[in-house]
C-alpha cells in the first residue's frame, strides 16, 4: 500500500509554490549512494512505492534501500462532469514536495556499478530529472 | 604522497568577486592556525577536487604560501557538486591532530553466503594522530565476518601512531539476516488519515 500519514491536522491544504533548492535532506546520510532530484515537483506516494519495488527487485538480499521522502501533502480533485462551485474537492492522493537537491532514495551494501544500474531503473519511474550521488 | 595546491594571495573579498573567481575555475580559501595571521588565498579548483577524490586531508601549499595544512572545513553548493570555499589549518609534523576519517569495507563477508546482509553502521570514526601517520581512510577487512557477528570500534586494526577517539563499543559493521519486507497491504489500514483536532474535540464533547 502506498505511503500516507497516520494523523493530520488538516485534510486539505492550499496548493502552494515550490521555491528554491533543498537546504535539508540534501546529503547522503544512511547509505553509500543516493538518488538526488534536480528539479522541483510533487512525488506521488504511488511513485515512491513503484520506485521502491523497482529497486528492491534489483538489490534483493544484497543491499539495503532507504526511502528519504514521505508524502505529507494531500492533493484534492473534483469529480468529472461536476458543476462549478460547491467547495474544494476531496483528497485523491498524497505527495511529497521535492525541491532540487533532495535525496529521494539511498543504497548501502552494493558496489558503485550495481548502484548505478539500480538507480537507472529507479530513475525511469521519477517524474523529474534525477542523478546518482555518492557519500562524501 | 601529499597532494600539492598552488596558491596565490587573495586581496579581493565579497560575494560578486568570489562568484567571478569560481566561474574562472578557482576556489577562495582561508589559511589560519598556530597563532599566525589569517591569510586569504586562491586555489585551483581542479587540484582541490583531485585531492578530495583521493580522500586527502593533509596537503602542501606552494606558490605564495609554503605550509603543510589540514583541510579543516569545506563549503559545498546546494546540490553538493562544487566546493565554494575551503578552511585550511596549519599543522606541524610533531603536532597531534584529531579528526574524522572514513571507514571502508574490504573483502567479502562469509556471512553474505549464509544469508546475511552486511551493514556499515558508522561511516566515519574519530581518531588522533600526527599528520605523517594520518590514513586516507580506515580499511576494515570483513573476510572473517560470519552471520550474526559484529565488528566494534575497538576491533578495528589501526595503523601505528593512530589512536581511536570514538566510543570503543561503537558498532562499525554487522552481518544479520535482513528484516522481512513488511507488506503493509492490510485491510485494516484506513483510507484516510485520522484528524488530530477532531478526535480531541469529540472527547471534549463527551466529557
């Protein structure tokens, strides 16, 4: 099942704007290699899950995958063929707000070559440009 | 062999001038320590990146300054691609320095073939040593690491003249069976999260 918060203060939030670069969550902390976002955007909970499945199928039993982002923000939508008005729509899905520089996933216990292949598979699922970075 | 940085004395300061400097393939730096005056200098970006790639912490300065220095601090840009600024501290051959060095695993653990997953818990350890005996990284051989075993900081083989400052009981590497992937796809998981305020208000109304 896709990730979702257990408890929230508000079911619906305003759309907001993604400004600037990531000033936290932009370093590889847990593993040796990380996948870094280069563009801003929303990352759906389903996409995070799809990436997790793609990566764990590759590193199964050898390495460990860390997910560094969590979908905290709900996105609402109104049903089709609905007349204007009647208030804000219902929450449809959950997203993580991503700024350029955010580390999305991390890998440990694998070689650089394996990490490169694994992140290439994972990058296909991402809705924005990403790159592999090493711990420094 | 220590890396060599060609240096030039820097008289300019300020954001705009430093931005132009970086665009020209140079990096601003500052040199301090040993009670001498603080100096501003210019380094070559390619030399700095080469030293960092090789994991060198002690470098020799040539040109306008001739010192042996320790790379004390690094300032990176937001994406972590380029070095913006370096802090260099003067060191003596007899001096003892304390710093963190990277831990690198070498070999293949037999525990991996027994179904274990090797996890590196501490990527860095703190050591004390003289600049001459400073290792680029601490290499840990895991050829004897079987399933269910761990290596602590006190188990690490240190080169001569190097002392461990980290907690001796600090776990460096372990080999355990990987925890089962929990499929959280259960019928009990709610479709929507619980509202924090509402639950509180309902209990107040009941009271």
